[in-house]
C-alpha cells in the first residue's frame, strides 16, 4: 500500500526520489510547510543562503560543474522575485535547474495577499517551462515532469509554484513517484540525421581551412570525447566560445583559445578565413559573429544544435544537424573513421598539404598578435590583471574550477587560464550577470567537495553578492577568491575610454571601497592584499597553500586600473576586424 | 508575407499566455488570434495570423514548437486551405440608406441579425479580405449610413482535402 503523505512531505520525498543532494534556499511564510518537511528528513541537505539570488547561482554552479540539475527553494513574493536574476542567468546559458517557489494559499491568489506575486507570470520569459500546483495530489507527477523538462533536450530552468495550502500537513495523499514521464507535446530531438552527418564528413575530408567552432552545447551533452577524437584525427583548429572553453583542452596546440568580441587574434582570423565552419553546440551569438552579414564569407557552415530554433536563426547553415551533441558527434566520429579509411593516398596527401598550409597561416597570426602567456612581473610596476590570472593558472596547475563574474576580469580569466577539461570554467555568458561568481563557486564547491575552486572576480561584481561570505563560513566552503581590484567598473570604463571620450560616467568609486582584507576577516575568513607585482607569486602561493586548505581566502589583488581587454571586435565589422591595443601603444 | 498558423495546444491554464507572451517577448506581431477547445477537451486549437519574411515565419514556428504545451504547428498558407472570419457590424441607416445597406448586405451574402428603426446589425462570414471589402463598401456607400460598431472574430482555418492537423 502506498504511503500516505502530506503535500509538503510528498514534495520533499519526490526530490529524494529524483536523487537530489542539495536544496539551495531561503525560508519564508508560504514555504514553511515545505521547510518543516525538510527538517523531518536527513537525505537532502538544505543550504541556507543570505539572499535568494545567490541560491539560484549556487544551484547553477552546482549544475554546471556536475551536470546534475540544481534545486532551489524560495518563498513567495520577494523570495520569488529575488530568484529571477538567477533563473534568467540559467535560462540564457541553458542550465538545468528546478526552482520551487512558495505561493500564497489558492483561495488568496489574485487578492494581492501579503507576499503574493504572480511567479508563473513574472518568470515566464526566462524559464523553459513552469507549473503551478493546482491540486496537492499532482505534486509527485509535477516534480517528475519538471526534472524531465529541465534536463532533456536543450536544458533550462523550470519553476514549480506551490500554493501553501497544497503543502498543508493536515491532508495526506497516497504517495507514488512516477517511474517515467510521457509528454505528448514535448519530444526533444535526440538522434540526428545520418545522411546529414555523412555530408559533414565529406565536407571535413575535403576542407582546406576547417575550424571547429565549439560552444557550451558540447559540454552540456558531455560530448567532449568524440569532439577530441575528431579534432585530433582531422588536425583542425578549435576556436571555442566563452561557454565552450574546456570541451577541447585549452593547452593543446590545436586550440586557438576563445573567439569573439575578446577572442584571440588567431581564432577570429581563422573563423573569417575558414572554408568550413563546424559550429558545434554554439548559437552564433552577437558577441561571436560581430556583423552577421560579414560573417565568414568563404565558409560552408555546418550547424549542430539540439534546439531546432537555434539553427538558421542568425546565420543560415549549409548543413544542419539537429540532435543531441553526444549522439551526433559519436556518429560523426564513426562515419569519419569509416570514410577516411576509404580514401586513397593521393586524397590523403592532398589534404595533409592543405592542412599544413592552414596551420602555417595560423602560426603567422599567432606570432603576430597572439596573447603572451609568459608575462613577467616587473619591479615598481602595478600588477597586470592578465599576470594575476596567469599566476593563478600556474599555482593551481591548471586544474582548478574557476568561476567568474562579469567584466574585464571575466575576459582575462577566459583568455589566460587554459581549461583542459569541460565543466571547469563557470561563468554567466548569455545574461552577463554580475554577482554570479561567488555563489556559483559555492555551488561548485558543494558539488565537488575535494576540488580546488577559485572565483576570479572584480570588486564591483563581488560586492553584488558578498553577503554570501557568511554562508561560506556556515558550510566551511574553502573557496579562493581572486579579486582583480581596479577600483572601477572596468569594462564600463574601458568602453567609456574607447567610445565616450574618456568620460567615466558612474563607473568609479575608488574613495569608498571597503578594505577587502579586513572585510574577509570580519566574515571569519582569511584576507590577503597584494599590490606589488613582485609579491604576487607569494600571495597566490599562500592562498592555495596547505595552511589554508580548509579556509576561504580572499586575495585582494590591486591591478593596473588603466588596463583594457584586447583584442576587441570593432563594432559593425567582420570577425577579422579587431582593435589589438590602445591607440597610443599601437603608435609607439 | 501573411501567415496563418494553426496550433494544437494542451488545454491547460496558462498555455495561452505562453503563446501570447512569446510573441511580445520576441517582437513578433499578432494580427488576429482565435482559440477554443477542440472535440478532444484536452486540446485547444488556436489560429493566429501574423506576417513577416520567410525566415521570420520559420523562426516563429520553431519558437512556438519549443513551447512545452504546444503539440503541433502548421502554416495553413503553405497549402490549399479554407479560412473564415465572422464579422458583426452595426450600421446606423435612415431613409434611402436603409435600402442601400440592406442591398450591400445581400450582395455580400450577409445576414441581418438585428434591426431597429435606426440601425441594422449585420453578420458576415468569409475570408478576411471579403470582410474588409464589405466594411469599405458600407463606408463608401455615399448614402447616410454610419458604422457604429465593428467586431471581428479573427481568422479560423483548416487545410483542404486530406490535410488534417491532429495528434
């Protein structure tokens, strides 16, 4: 006989049956029956944040780093609205997440009751789907559907809005968790079209200047293995999006690093000059293509995406592959091996020559304007933010999980830290959410308790969610925060320097910054401050030393406030149109 | 390019708001919209007219298809189809104008469904263009007839012959 449970207990039991480890949340009136159900069980640990936005970013970091959906619980009204930024962040980057929000009792809905807000309505444009529980008995089925939708196809956040009276402990229902779910209106694409795959193989085998343009979809689908095999076998270069870093090893010679607005010179030039672009799990974002009308004029475009609506949305593809990236790339790899083996030696040799020429060209671009990864600290000079990231890379041996916020520091981290594994680089690419770095690092650390987790941030972004330092102490999260402190909203300032005649409208606040070292200490953590380039190494070594293995360390790195991020795409141009350095530097 | 999208939708609370929200959110235009449950009470059928170039219409269809509650989408304009819209129009007409308005209604095969000493209420069914033409005919009739009120249902439609939109 089925167990009799209240709505609140069914909700938590369903999460247990779904295999949920952690709930990131914050209690409040409408969610209290659910919180009581949490109290009376041991399987799921609830992480109490200090602000609901942080709960969503924690769940997000957990999801990005582990591949499992993140789970959030908030109360109605302000609890729900505070969660919106984090939901939108997850939506833009297609991150699986289930957000449970308390709601006022059903008979009060629509009366402007205390802490009432239309959560299904307010979240609609930024969720993959949402549910309002209309009847307590449907809770297990709703939870099952929510996880199914959040994790399949193109993943995304799903909201379950739960009116308080449906979780009332006084009414019980026969609990049974559905073993499967079948939604007639939701059938995400999985298997791709083999004929199309064969066409792509032929295109790759005959390409003279191919580029693998790799996006976050490859990471989402855990498809790095067939990707790596294909890249190695075909000897093609890899240009990664901000979201795709790590799908292919960043330190490998075939990696051109990141492409796009602040991508490397060689990646952007290769994209522009390519005769074949294999867009894999990438969506031709405007931060990548620059002017779509000038995008890669000579290339045959292959586009792999799990979401049919992404294909031909910005750039028309010559060959479309709609399906799960893992399925498609595995099939692609098999077909590649088969057809490659059928080639005669002449064809093979011909392509080898073509590829050698292509790599010679790329090597020229690299040596002309590639990033310098061997920066040296100079005496009596301020710390270059790029050097700080390079030092972090060396000290962590390239193996840390790195989260970031949004701005210059984010681009420096993406440019100078080589990610060799997927799911190691965690940042808000689509929405560009400041305040994401610290809470997402917390989620990463929860999901990967033994890993080294670094948050590369800036003082502006950090202050948007710094209250979570308290949560870090409560749960003993030994995150290392690398604060690239330029005493300004660096990216805003850079744009103002470049496009607004250096008028720094509302982008500086250097007279009012807190002493971050003391601030970290006040929250019970370790604070280190470094402003001398010659002391950077020692400070970074100390932060990651055995001594502080179990402590959160805040490294306040005072960096050169005048530094800009380069290369930078010239607005309205092609991908090959880039500004490579400050004008006066270029002239000198 | 005008497009008539026929959409089968789960008949659930909030489903319609997702469709309408999608159009607002992505800056697509809705020219008309009708919706009602079908013979299967778990399904609603929605007919939506919009316009845009081919890429835009394709993108609208794909985005609609992405909504979890949308079961099927077809563009009726891609193949032979029947489209109908219903118009109710209230016209103030006196003297000679009464005959003229009635004559126009007859020509367009409209029905007078309500009448007072000063007004006619006329019902007309047909493709949108025919309804437009009738309204214009009354406006331009040259007699003392004034349109007081117009209400239109928006387009409903289905494919001709064997074309069937179902599960």
